């Protein structure tokens, strides 16, 4: 991928402006935007995410990877939401060239289904997804590539006088930076315009010296009070994500440094510093490590022992951690707008309730989370991509009404009789079976049922 050079004219150096540090703690769980931006050479400016050290993205990723519950919610949600590819809701077959394009959408040979999955994963992790569109002509043939980029490499530019962000900045240095970038570090950054259908087409694209044109779609989860960047829906549970890891880390530390003794026999006497050090090292070696919990510790001295005392200790621990861990798990799942059953978490309250109970949960989540998420992605990302593809590649995309096809078994989602609305091929596909391939596969279940009932009456 060629390096994009900015065409902005150099201006004089300006001092970088850095807002006050915002810590992630119980009093300030989320940094707040304050409208400040960093100023650099060539008039390039960007907005930190969200403020302070500009490392909130790394914190979100770290919290997700360290929290078993949150990571499972993100991975299971993206797999449900990505569906099974695109289809025309009116049943119209897609043109072969469109099917071929959807099967490999960039130089990494990523199909549309993979890009959709990555968009959902980044959306649930950071609440921001930069999606680059690249169009060019080679050997008189036009191409359009789509890339889903790592959000940690990107920052939004400063808004214009109308408070509208018009570009974004990319730099690999954002990945390893613990703060703002210096003027020297930002020199090689790539700057792309944000696609806006209300602007003239030429203003939406950056064209390099090779004739390759690029633009960026910034997909975000808008949250009240945050004007520019989005936030993940589960950000409210970030503290509990960290606590889940801290609790496990606390237990691991206890196992690795388990100097828990049941009693101490102290033999009194005058100890030199050398002998005290020797006894201390011996005690640590004896009482830390696997299989060494609850032993009696004997401390003796060779110098003037005058008496001894025996001290016993209660080595039992209460069950408060287990109860707290369950509460943290529940809050993380709640913040994700998900359900523990779909995340693969089984509890005593869900065992033995049968498939009907799970079906009801899946039907509710499908209507309130999965379908809205799919529609939001279609409205804000894929419809724009399909429009750009139609205009550039000369396809009539208006003849299709595309949507993300559900990968949920439709035959068991509702108590309502679905036989009048579902074909044989749809049921077979939902069950993982190949299509019938005959006219019978295109018929509704109710038609076949009526024919069968009529035949039985005649017989």
C-alpha cells in the first residue's frame, strides 16, 4: 500500500498542547473530552482518545483481554451479529461479478463476511471502527478494495469551524506511544478525508501520485456527551472487567506466595542479623510453593534461648470473593446487553429448563441486540460501500435490497406458525443441509403440508 503524502503547506512550529492527565479509577472511570487537540508541523492536528495520555484505547483492549467474561461477550456477539453473508431480501440472485467481489474485497483476500465480523468486534471493543476504501484503475479495469483498520493506529482530526471532523490521521507510532506524538514522529502519518455523501465526490477522496484514491468511513457508537469519538456499549462495566482480573490475580499471588502457616513456635533468644536473615530465608523456602500451606513454623536460635511461645492462626478464608466474582460477571454481561446463556455461561438457575428457555432468550436477544446491530452496520457502513461500488464499478446496486443474512436457526425462534413464510430450502440451510435443488425447495412448508393433508384425506 503506497504511502500517502499530505498536500498541506508547512506552517511554523507550534508548541504541543496537552490536557491534564485523567486517571482511570473509581472516581473517574472514563476520561472526558475537553475539545483540545495536539498541534504539529504541516498544520496536522488530531484529537486524542479521549484525553490525557491518549491511551484509553489500550486500556479498553487490555481490560477486554484480561476479563474472561467481557472477552467472551465480545466474541460471541460478533459471531452472532456477523450472520451468514449478504442476501437480497426479495430473493433476487446477485450478479456473478458482485458475488466474486464480496468473496475477496482487498489484497489480503478477506471476504465480506470476515470484514463484517471485524467491524463488529472493533465496534464492541472500542466503539470506533476506521474503514478505508481504495479505488484505482489497472490495465483499464477498475477495482475497489475495502480494509478494516486497527483503531489504535488512528485518530480523528480537529473539527472545522462548523464543529465537523473532516479527516483522520493514521500512524503506527500510536500503537507504542504512551502519550502524544512529537512533530518529528507525526511527519510520516497518513491523513485521509472522512467520506461524506453530502460533499462533492472529489472532496471525499485523496489521490496520490500514482492515481490511487482513498477515503475513510468512521463507524462509531455515539454516546451522549462525546461529540467526536464513540464508546463501546460495555464501557460502563470497565471497572468490573478490571476487578475480574484483579480477583484472579489476587488468588494467583496467594498460590505463588502462599506463606500461610497454621502455627508459629517462637524460641526466644538473642539473634544476630546474619542468623535472622538465614532463618527468614529458610522460612520462605519451607512455606511457599505447592503443597506447603498450613505447616507449623519453628524458629530457633543458637544464641541464649530463654523460653518459647506457641501461636496458632486461623487459615480459613471466607467466600466473599466467589460472591463478588458472580456480581462482577453479571454486571459485565448486563453492560454488554447480552445473556449469560449465549456467552456459554451455565448456572444452576438455567440448568434443566430445556431448549424452549434458550429459544426464548435467543429470540429476545435477536430482536433487541442482533438485528438492530446488523441494521445499524448496514445503514452506516455497507450501504455507503455498495453505493461507492456501484458508482465506480458501473453496477446497478439499486436493483438489490441487501441485508445481512441471519445465522440463527429460524425454525425454532417463535411459537408462531412459520410454515406459511418459510421455504424448504430456508429450513434446510438453517439446519446446515444443502439446498434441495428442485422446485420443491422453493415451496413454502404450508404448501407441502396442505398437499400432504389432501392426499391423506383421499387415501
